[in-house]
């Protein structure tokens, strides 16, 4: 039997010792990770724009929150805009207090995500990883949510605690003492035992007290328990929130069970059998790379999280600085590990990037045109990355145009509310309108919109009355136009840049008319076969094949192979340069071995199918490539076997040599 060492009435170490996570009175529904994440992603879309409902951007932001159609546990729609408050005046505190949102007063009442918030909203960190990170970083005292007087009380008592770590270490101790069947805690055990003892006892000592209670040891006196956390609603709810947070991050497993637990009423604390939510240590999750992990794998993994928390240390609580500065410093403390994680690493850009970026800044919109596999999208992304590495980029968005793309999707339109119980319609604001609003509020930074396959949509219809505003000389508020649906006035700021990509091979797509072409600078990209040579050299790969005599071996230059094929296509009257093959067809792939199987698949399942399509446009190409060792039967290029492929590549390479 385990004995208890508690011999007097439990109290808090000092009256201000509270486990406060985000806020005293937050609605429970905001703790739902799905809702928390959806709101965070909307804030990411509107970053840099004003909160206020009396501003155009603020109204758009609140409308976007309403469009989420979020419902509470009773099925009622959640409204973030009440007659007496907006998101700014009330609801944003939960996201500020969880470390993902810059306090409005620190950011000019504009929406701004912290590095941690950006990492989550932009998919670089999952919610589970966020929970793991906060196990390491979250601590009390907490300058974000606690008053100056409370912080002084914590400092005067020389106490600091990481509640998430404490809970996990207690559970690890319970598992070590009594196995998985006891590796759980109830909400009342957390509030009555773990919470008040966390500043004066070690997790192992707290684990001993919990086992003494569960084993009904006579030394454990119910009358000594701390009951205020259960009787005072907010205090109990905030202790419970730490358990819910760990459960949402899959560190704990929440399940309802009938078991012995504390019961607090007006007469005191008693025990009995109740249906309670139990939070078990999750020892059955997935390990690294999603592989199923054993119990000890998970145990060691959770133990490592706790060790990381211990090694991370505590925030330096400097009460000589103003409270607003202290709050800002604590938010920086929460984010200092993330800043290093998400910072763009120095990288080498393609030589053409600087030239394309300079032209984009001057003309405001460019189109990268070329055959498939040429690296058009890669170039567009590199331009954005270069601007970001130079500290000039505020935001990048990427969309794909297709036959169904419309003005209503791109600028604004009317759409049905699918969440409504009765059919109703509301205005929906498109990505281009939102980017214009953002760029308008932050003129010192660039915003980039990448439109992949721009010629697959009807560009005149999609841009509508904004077509003429793309002209650099018309990018001014004086030329704002009234939009068709809302009547809002919109102009295109000079710091909003547009990059389109266009596949020159696909003649089924809509060609851009002359009026549109005049507004876009067209950059034609051509195959860069030497990038294959560089990539293979970096990997230390050489293509060795049998010599023509079948005995000696020789090295094959894959760049010359691609150039040889493209020279045949370029000279063909029915095809020409637009139908060349880009280097991506023969570039090595990350995580794939560049071997015979890889090369054979690239030719048989990527290049040959396109050659057969080209033959419909220009049948003469079949005769030209058959002279190079390609096997043509019944008007179609056949798949290679390896020996025939090497023979054909040797001939193609010889064209260049």
C-alpha cells in the first residue's frame, strides 16, 4: 500500500497561485482545435488588415469569420460580432493568449500572427506539434493573462511552474508505479491534488498521493483535500483546460469511465462511483513517420518532451519594465524557437530569377511561358522566395485558373449559405479583392499572386472591369472602380504583383488576346538541360552504359540526350520550339534513386505518351525519331526495353556531340 504524507488542510502556496491557461471566461467552444484552427487561418488570410468593423477590411474580416458557419455545442451559430463587441474587443484574446496572435495594441489594431501562428496557419506546424511545443514553452507566471499584482505575488514567492509538464510527469510516475491501468487522472484529481501540490511537491510525490487515494490507504484523509478548485467554477475549468489541450494534441486519451472519484458538495468532499472523464497517457500512438510505436517508444517519447521542457528553462520575469513590454517579451519568448524553425534558409536561386524579379517590379505583372517541365511554376515560386529572403514580401498566394474559374470566384460574387437551415445568400469576397485590400494597407511590402495555367481560364471574364486597372499608370485610388455586386470601390495597389504561368504546348487552352498580352510582360522560358548535369553531379551519379561493341562501357551525358530530342522537335515543321521537353522529365527526384528503372519509367510513361500526342499534330515526327532508334508500330511510339533505350539515347546524344 502507498501511504500519504499530507497531514494538514491543503491550500494554494499563495492566493494568486492560479493555473490560468488563456482566459478566465473563454467559451468552451474555442478550445475545439478545429474551430481554433479555422479562425486562425482566416486571420492569416487577413493579416495586416484592420480589425475594426467600421473599416472596409474589418468588415471583410468579420464577414469571413461568419462565413465559416461555426456552431457551438448546442448547434447554435457562433457570431464574432455582437452589438457591443467585435472580434477585436473581445474574442481575439483567446488567440492572443495562446501565443499565436500579436496583441492588437502592439500591432496598430491590425491583424498580425506571431511566427508560431504563421507556422500553424500556413501548414508548417500541425496542431499536434503545437501542443508538443507548448509543453516545452508554456509556463506560469504568464504576463499575457496575469495582472501586475499577480506577477508580483509569483515573483515574491519565488515560484514558477510548467503545468503541462507537471501533468505528464505525474502520469509517467503513475504508469511506472502501477502500469497502464493507473496511468490516468480525472479532472477532479487534477484540480484537488495535482494543482495545489504542484508548487510544493515533485511529480513523484504527487503520484504517491494519487495512489494512496486510489488504494484507499487509511493515511489519506479526504478532509485535507483542496476543494475550492471544484467549487469555484472558473478555477476548475482552467485546470481542466490543460487536460483538454493535451488530449487535443493526442498526448492524452480522453474517455468516460465509471470509477471511484472525488465528489465536492456543500458538506465537503466525499468519494463514490461516478461516470467521469479520464485522461490516459497515450502509449499507443504513432511513432516517427507514422509508424506504429510500442508502449516504451511512446513512454520514452513523452518523457523526452518533459526533458525538453525542463531544459528549456523559464522566462525571465523582469517587473521593472512596463506591463505591455513584459507581455511583448513573453510572446517573443514563446516564439523564439519558432523563429529559427520557420526562417527561410539561404539558398541559391536560378540565374534568371533576378532578371525576372526586376521586370516584375517594373511592369507589375508577368507571364512565364514555355513547354511542360520547363520550371515555370518553380521560377514563379523562386521569385517570391527571393523577395521574401530580401525582406520585401508580405504575402504570397497561389491559385489555378481553369474553365470554370469566374469573376465571382476571383473578385466577388453571391453564394448560397450552405450552413443555414433555410436558403439564403451572401456576398463572397474573392482572393484578388482581399489581396488588393491587404496591399492597400501595407504599401511598403509586396504581395504576390501566382496564377498557374493562366490561359486555361477566360481571363477577360475573370478580371472583369479590373482589367484596365492592371496598367501601372492606373494603379492609384483615383482610378478605383465600383464592383458589380457589393458596389464597393476597388483599385489595384502598385505593390500587388501578378505572376502567371502558361503552357505553350497546350493549344486547347484559351490564348490571351492582344489587349491582355499588352498588360503582361511575357517571358519565354526554354529547356535548361544543363540543370540535369548539375543535379546528377551533386548526387555523384554517372550514367554508365554498355559500349557500342557490347563490351566496353561508356558514360552517357543526359543533358545531350534531352538536347538531341529537343533539336528534332524544334526543327519539325508541325511542332517547333513550343513542343520541346523541359528538363523536369529527366531530373532526379528527391528520395528516388536515379537508376535504370527510373530512367526507363521516365521515357515509357512520361516522354513517349507525349510524343504520341505530338504525332497527331505532326505525323512526320514519327519518321524522324524512328531514325534515332525509337520503335514505331501502327503509327505509335512503343515502350522501350532497357537495351533499346540506351541505344536510342546514345544516338540522341550524338546529335549534339
